[in-house]
C-alpha cells in the first residue's frame, strides 16, 4: 500500500496550497536535490563537465514520475561521473551547445 504525504506547493503570505503525493516520490525529489547540490559542488571545476540538472527518470510511483540527476559532460570525460549515488542512477548527456568561455 502506498504511503502518502501532504506537501506545500504554493505559499503566499500566511496562506498555502498543499497537495497529497506518494511519500516515495517526495523522498526521491528531496534526495535528487541533495545529490544535484553534491554533484554541482564536486564537478564545478572538473574538465569536460558543463552542468548538472534534473530530468525525469523512467520509474514512477502512483502516476508520479521519479526525478533523476543528469550531468552534462563531454563524451571523453564521462567516466569521471558516477553511474549512481545511494541507489539513484545518474544520467549523463553531451553538452547541449558550444562551450563559451568568457
């Protein structure tokens, strides 16, 4: 049986809007944020890595798609990125455009 939690989705002053979501989905979302922060800090200066983001994964819980970290990295440096952290797969993709240096 799926466990559900109530989360705040909007807040304006003292009023807030909540939504009931699967606990596993919420925990995944929180963990992916933590992993993305770690990846951003860990790979900030690593050659070939151009960014970190969140994408939709392939798994879902009760119709809610789980999130997945994605690291944008040049193909020759993809081996620097872990394939998973704490059981959450890390997706790698080639950078979306040309690298621009200031």
